[in-house]
């Protein structure tokens, strides 16, 4: 990864992409049927441990996958321990969102990775427990915070660690006037989405 002191400059030079299409995520049925507030997609991630691109109590990020196969692989990985122990996984709900994102940082593009002097190994590295063990942010947290602070990007596209597909981390607090996330009626995407950027299908 490029030096932390240089990330801001590099991000100002990296080209942005537009993503206009459908994204998929799977959640437990028990989560779908949970009582309000039904923040099914957890756009703030886990406040207790952060997410791949956000630190503990960091920026709001909404995670999706590009395509059902990738989403299913991500979902099964989340439940790997239960599956390994032979426990029954509850029924699953597929959530589909139609989105338009005009400022995507595409880390699946080798040219972009080269510009940032990073690689797949760093992007897909294990972030869980890194801060607790090393007492410093994992590289993906450093990059994610820099991307958020740049105000140039509304999402990060990156290769899935568990499939050949891509995932997209939507920075919901950076959605612009031309961006949108459409979800099925009744699916609440979290408080940071309730700013006119979220459009629910009639």
C-alpha cells in the first residue's frame, strides 16, 4: 500500500467509475422477521469490531455483492463456523437492490491497485482481530477511511475473498444527488440512508 501520508494525493488522481445495476445480499430469515427497527442490511456494520473498510464506530458502509453466486459465497462464509459444526442455518432471504453509484473506487481493476501500490493479498487480508492484536489499523481500514475523507467516492468495489465475483461497499454518507439505492418495500437500510438518497419501490 502507498504510504499513509501519500494516500490523499493518490486518491485525488485515481479515476472514478460508475456502477448502474443490481446488487445482492443474503440475510437470515430471523433477521428479516426481527422487530423494528429492521435495519436488515446493517449499513453501520458491526460497531463492536468494524467492517472490512471501516474501523470501530467508523463511517457507515452498506455491503452488497455483484451477483447471486458471490453473495451466496459471502453469506456462507459468514456462517462457516455453524456449518462446520453441523448446525442448521435458518432460512435465508435474498435482498436485491437497484443502485446507481457515480463515484466508485474499483479495487478489482489492476491499474487502480497499481496506482495505490497495493495488491489482492492486502485487499483480501484478514482484518478481524488485527487492531486488537497489533494495536494499529489494518490496511483496509486505513484505505477505507482515506476514501471516505476524500469525499470523491461513494463506494469501493473489491474482489471477494470467497468467490470469483466482486463486492461493493457503499459509503452511504457520501451518496450524491445522482446516486440512489432502491430496495424492496419494508426494507430499512439504516438511518444514514434516510436523506433523500434512498428510493423505495412503490
